[in-house]
């Protein structure tokens, strides 16, 4: 028997849900919520059927996920329901906040240096975070960069760093705060007690084909960034064949929603939308991308990687009042990058996080860590019109550089390098890329697939602009 008080509550909450098959279904769902134990199957059914969930129900669901009260198969089903049904802005905010509050938050002492960070939705060859963190520290910011692992065909910052001998990606909360205060930056995984809900959901999204969901991406990224207690944030949303948001309009929507939610939560945030049809840089894979990041810090890296490093630094300088225009912010960042100080800070970051610098130098001096290296030669000459980042990313994943299942450990030495960029002129039998593989058989299979990823033109080709749009308070429409 439902009490008068409960009926009043049902009347109020009934106005907040979208009923798809009559008031009885909504009433029964709400009645189940009033029980002493939440019926998570009924919650799953509600999301499957398109009913808008209450914030308190999402909070309980997140708590139960972290407590281990819901089996993986039901969590996966809920993620798939969200993938198809989506979430309202209110649901997304509730999920984000519940995930943020599922564990500890970083707490920094008062300091004139602002707390800033950058996050990317991921891309093939995207190693920008590695040179950016020490550059931002040298520009006078504090950077508690909580990074993630690879999703799908895109590599993860933590996987890249773990190809460095001895490097520790796991720090506790006190170590993170101490290193950020002393050096100005760290790059590490979230602690066991920091946003544990995201760690669970992140791993399942990767192996259930639910990565390209705007509300799930938004909650995953912002829950971690809000837990860092940031003052300012720049987001890189990628779009194109090799991005999770392949559709440009969807990428713009994701950027807009994340910017709106982050600013509403008190973190000054702008977004930069970039194309991901071709790889970023000339290397794809964990160790080969670390090597390319080192080159970027020494002024020898690919121009597109350098350009994005300067772009994100410039945006943060602008939105924190340290620069009057994006152009002056980029110029300030470029002068600092070319000073050599960020490279020194990078090496100190490696030392503080346990890297064996002698072994690291030894690896840098060698051409490869892989057992087998094979050149990919062009069957015909011409200008590179296209290099399909999705195909190339899949090749690296299939070589062992990515994950197919939850718990897979990527092979850190495999990958591609010396990749010819769109616009490059390649002679017949000219080098298109090099394959770094575990054995001759996988190398041979990869060579053929890499060759097919390139399309040529007889006429010179202009590369598409990397930067598509800036969104946020500093860049009004």
C-alpha cells in the first residue's frame, strides 16, 4: 500500500520523467524505487525504454557499480542502453558528479600558480600530452595530468609511458600533490581511490563497442578532471575516420556539451576540435610515440604535433588571462618550448616517477625495440593524397599494440614509424612507413595492409587543416 507521502513524491517525480507507454509503467518504476533496495534490472529496463532517470537513481547505480553489487554483464547492458538512448543534460551531469564523488579528490595548497590540464578524446598517433605537460609547468602552471589507457584503436598516454623502463604511472594522492607542487607537473593514472567508477566503466566501454557515446565520454573525461580540482581546462575533441566521433557534427556537439558542463561546474574550459583522418605525427605505437615526443621537446618533432602542443598551451594562457590573444599565447608557448627548459622538466618528471634514465637513453639510441622491422614501399610514385588513420591504427592494434579484451596487455614495442604524411611526394618504391612487429609473419601481414592505406595523386596535394574549430567562453560563436 503506497502512503500519501509516497504518492506526493510520485506526483512530483512523475513530472521529471519521460513516459513512453502510459502512466502505469512510470508509476511502477517509481514504486520500485521506493523499496529498501534498488531494483537495478528495472533501472536498466527504464533506460532501455527511454525513460529519463532521476539523479538519485544514477547516484545509487554508480555507488553499486563501485561496490561490486552489479555484475559486468548488467553494467555492459546499461552502457549499451545509454549508447542507443542517450542521456539528457541532467542525467549526464548526475552521472559525471556521481563518478567524481565515487572516490577521493585531489586537494592542493594555496598557490599563485593555477591548476590546469588538457584532455583529448583520442586519436591515432596522439602523443601531445607528453610534451605539453612539462611545457605548461615551465609556463608557470601546475599540471596534475590524470591520464588514461588506450581505447579501441587509439593509444593511451599511460601505455606509452609504461614503455619507458621503470616509469611508474601509479602514484598515491600525496605523491601527486607533492610532485605537482615541486616540479609543476605529473602524468599518472588515477589512484585506486580516485574516480573508481570511471576505471570500471572505462574498461568495459572499450570491449563492448560503447566508446562513441557523448554522455559516456563526457562523464568519463569530466569526472576525472573535476576530481583534479582544476582552475582551467582545454579539451581536444577529434573527428574523422579514426576518431570516436567520426561525424563532425557529433564532435561539435560533444565539444559543446563538455564545455557547457565543465564551465557550469566552475572550471574555465574551452575546446579545440581537430581532424583525425590521418595520423598525428609520423609514429603510431607506444614506444615509437615516446621517442617522437622526446624529439618534439628537442625541436625535431613533426610539425603537426608541435602545432597542437602550442595550440593547447596558447588556449590555456589566453583563458587564464596570461595572454591577450590566442596568437600571443602560442608565441609565448613557442618561445618557452624552444628554450629547452620543458625538455629538462620532462627528464626530471621521468626521474621522479622512477624511470631508469640510463636504460631510457639506451633505448633512444637504438633504432627499434621490436624483434622485426619491415619497410613498406610504394608500388607507384606520386603525392600522398590520403593515409587512412583508421586502417593504420587497426594495424598497430592487431600487431599487439592495443586491446581487444578487458585486461589485455599491449606489446609496447610494436607500431609504425616514418609514416608518409598527406602532401608528401613519394617515388616509386619509396618509403611509406616502417612496421615494428613481434615476428616475421605479423610483419608481412601488416606491410600489405599499410600499403593499402595510402592513396596517391599525380598533382600536389594540400593537407586538410588540422584545427577545425575552437569553442568556449574565449571563442564565442
